[in-house]
C-alpha cells in the first residue's frame, strides 16, 4: 500500500523567507510518480510538478525547487523568497505504476505574512 | 475551454435530501475520478471509471453512486444526505495512470 506523510501541518513565515515542505513516502513499487499540488484559498488544485522514480534529478522552477532523494524516500519542496501569494495548502502525492489511485498526504498549510 | 468542469460549484441542502454533482471533461481521457476533501483538507479517492467501467470503488457508503453515461461524463449521486457528507468533491480525469486533471471542486454543505 502506498502512503504519503507530510509531517508539517502548518508553517508560518514572513515574506522573503525561504520555506521547505517535507514529504516522505512509502511504496513497494520500483516505478512510481511523485507530485506536488497547491491549493490556494480559492480552492482549486493546482498541479506544480511530477517526478518519476527513475529520475532523481532535482528541479528548479522560478522560486520553487524540489529535492527528490530515493535513499530517504523523500520529495521535499522549497519556496525561496516567499511571497504572500504563496499562502496555500500544499499537497504531496504518490501514484504507483499501473495503479489509477493518486494518494495524497495530509497537506501543509503555508501562511506568508507581509 | 475548461478541461474538467463540475456543476454546481456550491451546493447547500438539507439532511435527508438526494443530490447530484455533474462532471464533464473535454480532454478525451478514458478515465475519470471522484475525490473527496473533508473538513481537515484530507483528499481521498472515492471512485474511478475507465471507459465507463468502474475500476476503483473505495470504502464509500452505498448512498454514494457514481454514474458514467459516456467517457466524457462522471456524475456523483448522493442519497439521504448526512451532515458528514459536507465536503469539497473534486472530479478528475486522466489519459493514463499517471497524470490527473482536476476540476474546480464542488463545495457541498449539508444543513
């Protein structure tokens, strides 16, 4: 069974601070996919990134970066120089190959104060 | 041009009523899903249909019944609504087991 743990329930930072969101996953499959989604106060789910299990290369997209480490089963997400618009709930999720289910972590609420 | 659409966006109803939420996707995907997000923001899959065939049916009360008239539509019918059914319901579609395209969500409030 697949499982995703986001141990941080809430994080509050002041604008321009960096914030790192932790995600630890469990799976028995050797092929799987990891995701991050953002859910702003408006409620929709915004896709941020997908990472394949066979590609451990870290990724940077603007102020967002992701650190994927298979050795520790972690897929952490960092927002650099946070802004008020980054305030949202962020979900880490896991999908195993040949399984239609997408399993979500409990989410981390990020509040960026001006 | 909306890829996955849901109607209504908000639904307020009394306990005991029966209600439906509709979902449509114009992406040509074979698979559609219903996810429930509870008051603690936890997201969990409820159902999935692939080419109109039910492939995932999680532990969901029988009061919830999905209906897929065709590949582009997956509706969720809920009988005898209870307070605990209050949640945000997300529809999604996918071309494979990997990517999921989510709708905007329907906020159901049961009074």
